[in-house]
C-alpha cells in the first residue's frame, strides 16, 4: 500500500535544477521532491506521496495523522525494512 504521509521538512537543497528536501516522517527520514509545492520551507509540514510533496499541512494535523498511522501500524508497513519484512514472511511460511 502506498500512503500519502505527512512529514516535516528538515533541509532543502537544489539538485540538478530540482528542489529536494530531507523530510522526517516521525523518525523515518527520506528524500522528497518539492516541485509541486515550490514555496515549502524548512520546518513546515507536507503531505508526501511516492516521493513528492503534494500539499502543505499544519503541524497539529500532521502530528495527529502520524500518531494515528503509527497506532494502526501503517508507518511500519509503509516505511519498514523490506528485507526484514521478507525474512518475517519466509519464517511464517517455514513454520506452517
């Protein structure tokens, strides 16, 4: 599943003519393209989907959404280590 997840912009730089940001998603840090929200600034929050910031979001809404996603296990599902997930699936299949 690919969720649109809120994240906080930690750093912004331009790479090869493209605005990119380091974004913190409740402890998971990823690189995100800012071309759809070019005026986003460090410290602001955005909804991010498949590596693109799509919309600015207020801090309170972002924190509530991240807390809910974490509670539901959706952050681990979205950002979890694919090797860890594959190993867990293999272990389940062997145990059957």
